[in-house]
C-alpha cells in the first residue's frame, strides 16, 4: 500500500522536471535565434534599399536598417 501512495509524488516530480526542461529549451532558442533573425532582417532591408535607391551607400543603408529594425522591435 505504501508504494501506491508514492507514485503520484514521483509523477509530480517528473512533470516538474519536464516542464523546467521545456522552459530551458525555449529560453535558449529565443536567445540563440534573436541575433540571427535581426541579421537576416537587416540583410533584407539593405537589399531592398539597394534595389530602390539610385545613390546607394552600403554603410548608410546598413545603419539606417539597423536603427529602423531596433525601433520596430522595441515597439
């Protein structure tokens, strides 16, 4: 009879461990891909600037795009 009372306790511990593991995985995915996503957005913005602008300067376009994307991300 004592074994039957301990089973729910172990299930609760397993659930807590799995929940913490999932939270850790989501945290690392969020922080790891944030820089990658920003970099891809900046690249796309720079490419669009190049195609739509008559006078194109890479550094000015990159600076403009980074500022614009960071502003959008804050909002």
